[in-house]
C-alpha cells in the first residue's frame, strides 16, 4: 500500500502563506486522485479542501477558493497545497489522501495553526 508523508505545517499569522507537501512512496501518475482534507478536532469529520484528479482536474472547497492551490510534481511523486491569505479558521490538521486503483491511503496529518 502506498505510504504518504505530509510536511510543511506550522504556526503562522493571518495573511501569511504556507505550502504543504505530500510525498508518496510510489508513482502518483496513475492515481485516480490526490486530495487534501482537514479535520479541526479528533472525532470531527474530515472536510475536503482540494483535490487533483488523474487528468489534472482540480476541485476546491468554497472556503478556500482563490486562496489555496493544489498541484503535483510526478517526477518526485509529491502533491502540494499552496495556502495563501491564511485565516484563523484555516487552523486545522491537514491530511493527504490518495485514491488508487488498488485502495485508498491516508497520511498522518500535519498541523496548521493560524494565530495572531
């Protein structure tokens, strides 16, 4: 099963930017989709933030449209989430998710805290 490792989280101020990375243990070129989710607290639901499909099609949650951008680099098997103009309400744990032809995989999460 593919392994996913997120990085790039941290503590920032409102208006700052961060770039999250999700490195996969194998080629992502054939994956059905790679998504970023966030979950504000244990036990709460995972909320889709952004998705990039095999064909490059991108989908964003309304709350992040125009501020966040998902991208991928197949040469290094990594998906990114560029987060600009961060708001207090973007504080969460962000998880990478991969949908493959042989199963789904989740990363361990990376925490983003936006605080003034």
